[in-house]
C-alpha cells in the first residue's frame, strides 16, 4: 500500500520534529528580556558590521534576519547581559538595506 504524498510528508515531518525535540533544551529569558546569548543560539542570523544610523555603535551592536519578505535588524546593548533594545524591519522590495 502506497501512502498519499501528503501523508508521507507528514510522517517525515513528524519524525524530524521528534529527532529535534529529543535534543531540545529550554532557555529562559532573564526577567522576561531577550538577551544576545539566547538570540545567538536560537535564531539564524547574520552579524552586521554597522547598525542603522539612528543607533549608537559605541553602545550597541546589530544582527539581521530575513523573514516574511522583510529584513529585521535586532539591536542589542553592549553592556551587561546584552539585552535586546530594538527591532527595526525593512521591506525587501528594493533589496537588502544599506547602512
């Protein structure tokens, strides 16, 4: 008996989730804040050499993700546990943002 394609894909996805779940670990956000340590290990991103002009590079650093046809720049504080300070999103209609 051959399973329809959607059942086969569902079973494959379930097996994949089970494999990932067996290696999952829980990380809690300190005081409800996203820190760079949590972000770095949980969210696929690229490091940016510079931040958008409105952010002070002496006090902050930036990372970028791509999702939903948008570029999302995450801004973190350089001090202490490096909490997330801001997220700025850009439409990708004209390509990647230039800073």
